[in-house]
C-alpha cells in the first residue's frame, strides 16, 4: 500500500502549489481568453463552502477517513506550461484521497503513463503524492475541484467552480492548448470562455481553434469505464497527445507572451 502524507503535509503542498502559480508576472494575452474580468483565483480555499452538498460530502468523508485529503484538490503541474488538461472532478478514492489530480485511480495510471511517454512529465508515477513525479510544460486541473457523490456534479456545482477555472486559465501565461477530458470538461471550458457550444462541438480527437491562438483539444475521459467498454483505447488516447505534441513542437508555434 502506498504511503500517504499527513493532512497537514498535504495542506502545506496545497499552499506551495498556489504560491508557485503566482510567480509569473510577465505581460501576456491570457486574459483575452477570459470574457469576465472578475475571474476568481486559480485555486479555491481549502475549506471552500460554495457548494453545500459537496462541502457536506467532504465533511462526511473526513469523519470516515481522516487521513485522506478531503478538500478541494489543487491543480498540479508547471505554472508556465503551454498545455492545460481539464478533467471532470476528483475521484473519491483517487485524488480526494491523495490530494493530487488523477492520482490513486485507474484514470491516473493511463494519463500519467501517456504524459511520461510524450514528454509532459518526468520521474516515476507510483499513485502517491510523494512519488516525486513532476510535470513539464503541462498543468492538470478539474472542472469541479471537490469530489461529488457518485462522481456526478450537478449544474450549480459546475457553475460555482467556473471562476476557479477562469483563474487557472489566466494564470497559465504561455497557454497554447487546453485538453478537455470528457464532455463536461469541454462544456465547462467553453462556458468559462463565454463561447457558444454549438460552434465547438465535442468529439474525441477534435482540435478547435479558439481566440488568442489557443487550441481546445477533446478526448473521451480516461476513466476505467471508458477503457473497459472500448469507448477509449490506449491508442486513441495516445493519438490525441500525439496531435498536441506535434502542435506544440511546430517551429512556427507562438506562445502567448
């Protein structure tokens, strides 16, 4: 069984991640993606109560599993990353337990293996927050930051988390590609950017050009259900990242500066 950090250590890592995300102060065009100038911070407070149902569920899990993280899961990765990956929400026994997105469940096994293969991560993924894994040129976040019951956030909870996604997008100063893992993440991104969903339909493998020279890429979510049913294969997932890597590696590719 993988060793877990104590809650106090996890909260310390949370604060450290937030601090690193504020280090860049260069002039950029990131704000041009965000229609609402009052975008929220990139990360919610550790004791966020914007969504009463999710806050109550966190409290219930804290009583049952006090050694788990049981808080809004902060984004993980490189604040200067050109790739931002947006998932759905923390899994109960995955990110909600460990305190890092996609860490501790099957979706993370496939995602981090693929990130390592395509040069967006270095180190070794061992499904634990202290495994030393680092992301390079990549940041991972979620459309909803707290674990929802049955992995199903309701529309009001998705909307309540939207300012944090706006803040995260604004914080990624060199952003070139946003990868949506699943339709809910796709729709959350478009709503955050005040873009019409009919103009950018979700489809696995799609690459949509948005304003400010940013591309929205789509993939089915890398969940165990999707892979077990054949909706998403490893090769399908790799193909999406191959397209993203090719886009980022183009000699004429300009980052937002």
